[in-house]
């Protein structure tokens, strides 16, 4: 095994690197640069033209770029000088504008700092005021407590003094009475509160102070009196709020906050002046910019005028040389150049291919079709329901036999003068003949429409096929209409299985065989002393014209199955694999005891695979063209026919040349039909 086969397992053993490698040389340069062709000559003329134009343009641009030191100044240096002056003025105005913007930004930042500082100062003032208020409240609370303490002490002293003066004979107070009542209430069952055993209070004795005048305490008063209202209680002095504010440094903080507000106002005034200056600078910058743009615009306008003059001179030079170049371009023949290049290139080493002109087809797709044909699995799965093979719903009726069906078909083509278009249909015999014929047609239609009666449809189709050579022309219109009705019934009963598709294909062939000639055309031919066979073919009315609107022609699955069936039949008749198998048997003789084995595509070498693929492509090409033509004949239209060709060509990987040929054939046929109509 060679090194190439070791690294690439798919390379066959007979691979010859030297014989298949496409060698590059000075002559193999592609059709665009191949010498001797019209395209190459036009390309050389174009290069010469551009070379001359480039040389002339370089001379003109050299004059336009000439500086003033060498004599007259060119247009480009003048434009550059005007641009430099404009850029310098614009730069200076931009610097001034940026400087003022920077000053405004700095002042704005300073103003923000001043505001923050003033806010902090006022926060300190507010905090100091809250502290002063809190201290005042604390000291007032202490003053109240001290006054209460002194009042209680004074009252206690007076109470002690009164007790001493009465020698202990003091009447019961309200508190003492309440304690006694509570004790008695707890000891009594009925909870009576009636007082018992109380001593008599002296009339002149002291009274309970709680029952006397209530003491009135006024925090705002400077004096307190006894319960009797005679003596004054000493007053505790209260601290001044002004002193507390000085202790908390509140005045100094207020002055600092006011000073911060004044600094804000000063900074805001400075910022306003700077913003006014900035507005003035912007206005002056706008005026300066307009002046600069005007100056630059004048320079550019002068430059454009000079360049237009240069281009006019250049165009005049181009027009002098464009005539010869135009004649060279008119003489270009791409097809001839490409054919000449391909013909010459095929003579070079590695220039030929196994497939010849059709080397862009899909070999793998063709081999897959060939493999499916060998395995007997040709076709695509059908989505329609599977119908059983048999005699359908009339299986138990013994009178419907193949012979009866054949006789019924024979009756359709039987020559009966009562059915002719020239015969009178008012007689009883003519009416009976018409009724009998209609009954025969209805019987065949009912049998043909049964989806389970595939064998009967096949019998009817083969009976119709036997009439192709002898009864291609239908004698009367009623017989022709009956045949059209029967064909439509057969197509309605066909499914998408291989048997149904085969019957539909046979109907397609027969529909293009049986025809009728209108009576007026027959009379015209008789007046010209000509026979029916000499009547022009375009005067014939075929059955396909009547059944072109059937639903089966709109079913893409039917056409796909029909193509694969046609390809399978053609491959069977052509014997592609059998030819290669014969070669193999000639090389390897087999004994009578050797097991017979089908040849598969992977048994072929690389060259045989390409040859087999070319044969498969030829079969698919022929069958696809025939079916596409049938689609046009049965009213599918150019668009659906071309779509079918494209879809099947892509699925079977036909070469581009074959695809193009099929599509061109369809379009030519459509144009021909339009011209004839």
C-alpha cells in the first residue's frame, strides 16, 4: 500500500497519482488569460489603454501639484495653503473657546464646593440650636424638680410643727379613712362600707390638706406659697438662654454660615461673568468658523474648476483611444474562447476526465439509485393508503370476468351507424343504441373507480391498449366522450403504489393515442377531396385534452413515483450492472458449484463507478425529459414542470449541462405552443 492510500483509505488501489494530478504550467492560465483568444486580445488592449491614460494622468497631476518655486503655482498647493490658513484660524478659535469652557467649568466646580461648605455650616447651626434647646429644657426640668423638693420639705416641716402643737390629737385623714374602709370591706361577708368606731374629730382641729385648697404650681411664677397661701417658697434661679447659646458657640456658627452664603453669591457672580464671556467667545467663534469655511470654499471651488479643466483634457485624450478599444470589445466571442481553451487544456497532462463534459454530476447519487435498483427497493415510500390486490368489491359477483370486461371495451369501439354524429337520434333504435352505450360506459366506470379492483383496471387498460393500432381514431363524439369518461374513472381509482402508477402511465400513453376529428373538419376535408388520414394533426382532438384537468396531474407524489418507476424499468432494460458483471465473469471464471452473487456498486473500481454513474444519469435524463414533456401535455404548466425538473435533478444530482438542456427544452416547447396558438 502506498503512502497516499495509507493516509486516504478511500483512494482505490489503481489510483495513479501521476496520471490524474492536474499540473500547472505557464500555458494553463485559464480562459481569461489564454493567448490567441478574442478576450485575451481585448484584455491586452484594455491594459494598454489604461497604461497610456495613467501616463497622461500622471503628467496632468504633476502640473496640478507644481509649487510656486518652479514657476506658476499648481491648483493643489494653493488649495493646501488655503486649507492650512483655515485650519490655523479654526485652531486658535477652538483654543480660546476651550479655555473659556475650562474656566467656566472650574468656576462651576468652585460654586458647588461653596454650596456644600455653606450647607455644612448651616447644618452646624441647626445642630447647635437643637443642643441649646435641649440644655434649656434639661435645666428647666431640674428647676422644677428642685422647687418641688423644696415645697415638699416646707410642707413636711409645717406638718411636723402642727403635730407638735396639737400633742398628737389629730383627726383621721382621708387616707387613713380609706385604709380602714378597705380593711373592713375585706373582713365583711356582705361587703358593707358603713364606717364603725371612728373617733370624733375635734371641731377646731386641723383639716386634711388633701381636702383643702389645691396647691397651684406655675412654672412661670417666681414664687410658691404654702397650702394656707401665706408663706413663700424660695425660688431656684433659672439659667439664661443667651448664656447657653454662647456656651454652645451658636453666634460664631451663625456668622460662619452667613459668610459662606456671601461667598456663594460672590462665586455665582463670577460664574455669570465667565458665562457671559463664553457666550461672546462662542459667537465670535461661529463668525470665525463661517469666515474660514467661506475662505476654504472659495479655494475648493477654484480647485474644482481647475480639476474639471484637467478632466476635460483627460476625456479628450480618452476619446481618441476609446474607439479602438470599443472595436476590440465588440469582437469578443466568449464561447469560442472557452471552447478553444478547453480543447487545448484537455491535451495537457491531467486535463481530461472520465465523465467528459458531464463531470459535475453526483456520482454518489447515481450509485445510490443503482444500488436501490439492484436491491429491488427502487422508488420512494408512498403516503397514500395501500390497496389490496384483487377484484375489488365485486369479487363475489361471478359475472364480472376479464372476458366480460374485454367485451365491454370492444363494444366501446364497435362501429355502429346509430352512434355516428350524422345519424338522427330521434328514432327509437338510436335512443336504444345510445342507452346501451351509456350503460356499458357506466359499467366500466364503476368497475374502474373501485380502488380495490386493481386487476380489473389493468384488464381494462390492456384491452384499451390492444385497440391502439386498429381504432386510434374514434368514429363519433358519443364514443369519444364515453372513452374520456372511462379514462377519468381509471385515473380516479389509481393509487400511488407501483401498480396504480403503472396503470396511470399507460393511461397517459393511450390518452395521446386515441383521438377524434370534428365533423366540420371532416366536411372540409371531403370538400377538398382528401381522406381523414390527410387531415392535419392539429385538427385532432386527443383524450389528453379532455382529462388534462384531472386531480392526479396535480399530485407531485404521482410524478415522483412515475419517474422512479420509469428509471427502474430503463435500468432493467439497459442492464447497467449486468454489463459490468459480465466483464467480471470474463475475468474471474466460476465453476458450476460457485454461489451466484449479485454485483454491488462497491465491487466496481473508480473508473467503472464513474462510467456507471454516467449511464444512470443518461437514463434519468431521458426519463425526466419524457415525464416533464408529459406534464406540459397534460396541463401542468411550465412553472410546475420546471419545478419538477429542478427538484428531480437536484435529488438525482444530474450534471448542470443536462439540467440546462431539460429546462431549455421545456421553455422552447412553451414558446412554440404560444406561437402556434
